[in-house]
C-alpha cells in the first residue's frame, strides 16, 4: 500500500463510526475528487479549527463576536431556548419551528461527575434572563436524568422572576438524543411545549 | 448555523454515502478533535492530492517511481496478479494470500461504453508479460460481464506465450450461506468444485 494513502486512511479511521473499509472509500474519494473540491474541504477544516469560537451572548459557535442567530434582527427576542450543545441547536434550527433566540449551556449539571452550575453556562443564563427582555424560557434539554435535574434547577432559580419557564414536549423518545431526532418530531416537541 | 461549520458540513456531505447527519457528526468531530490530529489529516490529504501517482511498472498508486510492492525484493516476480483497481489491490494485500506482483488495469474493457484495450493498461500488461520473467498470470477481475470479457481477451492475447493464465476461484464466500447465495454464484461453485 502506498504509505501516504495509508496515513490518510488512518486519519479518517478516527472519525466517529468509521472503520477500515469506510476510511478506504473516503480516501479514494479524496484521491479521485476534483482538486477544487478538496481545496474547499481543507479550507473549511482550517477555518473551523482556526476561527470558530463561542458567541459572546448565547455561546453558540460562530466566527464573529455574535452568532448568526443573535445577529438576526427577525428573531423573537422574548423567547429564549436553553439547549445543551451547538449540535442540538443545529437540530432545532433544522426543524424551522423555533424563531426565538438561544442559550447554549455546553453540558448539563452532573454533580456526581463534578459538573455544577459553574462548570456550564448557567450563571450567564440567569444574568441574561434578568437583563434581556425575555418573556419565556423554553428548556430544550435532553430527557436524561441530568437534563431533568438541570431543568428543575433552572426553574427553581427563575421562580422569583416573571418569565414563563416551559419545556419542550416529550415527543422526543425518552433515552433518545436531540441530535438524532427528525425535524418533524422536534417541531412537534416545540409546538406542544408545556409550562412547568 | 455558523457559516464556516455549514461549509464544512457541505464539503463532508460529498463523501460517498454521507448525508446531513453523518456530515454534521464528522464536522463536530473535527471541531472538537486535537489540533495535531486534524493537522495530520490535512497533511495526509494534501500529500495524497499532490504526490500520489501511478507506479511506472504496475500502475498501482505510489508517491515514488515504483510502488511498495514493485520495490519489495521479497515478492515472487514470477506470479503476476491482474487487477481492476488500486482498491481491489488493497483488498488482495489485506488477505495476505498473494506474494507475487501486480498489474493494475484501471478498469475493464467495455466496448459499449467506448472502453477498448487502449483505454485501460492492457497493452502495458502484454509488454510486461513478454519482457519480465513471468510464469503465471492470475486474473483477479470482478465477476461481471465486462470482467469476464476482459479475462477472455487477455487469455486470447497470451495464448502464443508459455505463461499459465489462471483466474481466482468463484464460489460461496467463506462464512456465507448457501441459502442466500445467488443462483449464478452457486452454479459457478458447482462447476468449479474441487476434489477433496
């Protein structure tokens, strides 16, 4: 085997769920693809690794100070969706059901693993709710024990404010992950959110 | 969605068999992976795109004049395996069963698509068989109509030489089940049965 090809296959094997055969197919795709397509790929990888940082307001990924959603003047700034990860945010955006703004926690509380409110973007959330004209906080956390506990904690911390705290409906299969939910299910989950 | 991430996802979606969700997972893997791992990946991609060319003897992929196999003095130079593509060559190498050398045709003859002997590396094969000390030519082409036709063509062209022309066995895959084998394969398996 040509050694450069072997090195490429080894790099591609580190991708999630990719074994020897898939990595080999990808390597040959790269080998045979147009030079310009691969240049685009390499450029995209380098920009993502070099320029992506967290939005200074909602902590979503962005290559500017504020993310696309926070910069978009058409978004409803009275509705704030609290979410675990940028990956979950992309899934919600895909559903097209939610027109408000976001707050990305980057995790959920897991006291047994030493992850308290200070380890995720929870204090920043509480500050935002008090400072921004937010009427409703929609919790769109994964339906895990930690997600539920984090939801309860947020509800508790916001009980002295006038904001409505709601949670997306259990349209999401329990034990499932937002990342893999189909847009329709996610859309229903937003539509049928319930006050907690 | 952060636009650089979107661009990366779009590039990754061009990989064979990769859709939106898999591309998104790969993009987040790239985003979260160690900088050094991604540097290795990008370097491997660039070397493959820039340096890989065809071995001047067997037409396998290499970054030097001769490929690894052709450079390896331990290979049996009297046995030449004729193969369709570098991908097939890698599969044969993985089996560890063949210790001879190769000739990569880069396709098979398909007269209806305008692919004659001159469009693949067939003339180069005939020259090698006459010039190199080859005793046996083993055809390891895919069992398609075109593969069969190409095999017959090669056999015909080599009939005035003393080399033995053989073909790898067709049959039931090891670990496979007769129940699921297609009739053609089963027919071949019976036709080419071996005495035990």
